[in-house]
C-alpha cells in the first residue's frame, strides 16, 4: 500500500499525463475511482477517470483533443500521451426503478459524486490541484488494507444488479472477501431487472480477468447466476489452455466469450468431439474444421486430446496448387474444382502425397471422377 505521505509523488510517477489537466482547468478536477484504488495498491493502470466540478466537455476541449462526448451522463473521453482519459462532470444519480439506467444531475462537490459509486474501494478521490490528499468518505482505504469488499448503501445491488458481477470481478482480482452485510445483499441481487446486453457486457468484463474462474465460482456461490455443471472448473481449464499461444490465436477475437461459455454454457457441439477417435488424420481434420473455434477450445479443455494434432499438424497443411492450376489443366469452372482440391488436401494430410505434381495428379483425378 502506498504511504499517504507519498501520494503526490506516486501520482506524478504513475500519471505524468495529468500535468496538462492541471494546467488546463479553472475548475477543481479529481482523479477518482479505480485509478486511485490501483495507485494506493501500487498496481499499474493505463486508463484513468477524472471528475470535474464543471463541464466535462469544456475541459476536454481545452486539452486540445477531439473529445467523444456522452451527453446523457455528462462525460467525455480524450487521449493524453497515449493514455485514455474519461472526464465526467460531478453528478448525483437516482434510479427510477431497479435495474434502470440512472437519472443524473450536476453535483456541487466531489463527496456527492463519490456517494454514487459501487464499493468503498472505488469511492476514493485525489484532487489534481493544490495539496494532494486522499478524499475517502466511506473508509475505502481501510477496506483495501483489510481486503474487504463493501457496498456504499443497502440498495446498491437493487439499483444496479450488475454491481454483483463487478463484486465478483473485484473479489477475484484482489482476493478480497465481501463483508457480512455486503455478502447478504449479494445473495439477494436479481439480474433479471437489467437488460441482457448490460448483463452480458459485465459478464464479458469478468471473463477477461486473469482470475475469471474464481469470479464465476463466486457468482455461483452467491446464487447470482447459475453455472453450467462444473462451469468454474471448465473455465479454469479453458483459461489455462488459452495461455498456450496456438490455442489463444485460434480464438483471438473470441477469447472472453469462450471463457464465458465455459462457465455458463449451455453445452454445444464440444460434447460431440469428446469420444472421437479419428481413424485417419483427414477424418479428424474434416470434423474439427467445421466446428466453431470456441467449441474446439472447450472440447480440448474437456479432454479431447486429439485436437492438439489438429491444431499443430493437420490444420496448418496447405496445398501448393490452387483452382487456377486445375482450370489450366482443362477442368471447367464449377464444383469439380472444389472436389479436386478437397481430395488432394485430404490425401496430403494423410501423408499419401507430397509435392506439387502429386497434388495436381490427385486433384485432377478427383475432379474428373477418377481414382488416382
């Protein structure tokens, strides 16, 4: 934990990009939330959140950036020295009904803005102008010291049930435990009051965490969501599998969703791959390549070891010929071209042919309906 008497130095070292903010704002500006939490914990953080007792868009414009504004919540996003910075006008929030998006109103002080936060560990602020001091109205620093997760008020999970997913994310990331009242409130959280999109977005953010399986296990223990059978264990195996570069590359743009499906399900085509024992490499190749990539990862995590050969040996195989070679040899354009190339590829995967001439001979025979 960073000593309080070193806050100013720690802030300058961690976020030198904020010097321009100090110079550009006439209104008080504060570093808030997770950026302060991570600063206290000595953890690196690439993006920051600022709150200004004034207009966020005006400050963003003064910073010389082309801000992206979100009028509903009085926020703007800018980039400073390669760092993404979210700037928000200080505000209060009210919820018309459980799970609703908040109604916002400007706030006159930072304490009012901090009161709308989810947990004490995020209800922290540091002023950027004047003396660097920790603003901590709810005892967040003490909870960080104690490894405790505590909500700010009893209606927190009722106002926004997705905070329960955030609770699991923070508990898994930091190894914290909810204090008694927070733990009881978590068990009453009802995600049915929020949209599917909001719920899924929060679950995907959890899935992106290094300790995501622990987070999903907590959600299951709290009764917030229902996991697939042994979902937390499968998510752990998937996370470990995706630490291997080849498997990670296979689902590069679906990594978080793959972890999410591992935890929640429902089971899909991965179960059909478990008992497969391909008689020939080409048989396994044909079966695997027609499955979505995430199913292959799940199946391998469940124990389909033959998929290692698919990934490392069979799927990289490529022909030296293409359709143009078959057309040049007299095969008319049409399905025969694909049939010929498919047959040549299968035979190459099976180790029956090698080299361009052998590939062309096998492809031409298949395209003409002959046996090579």
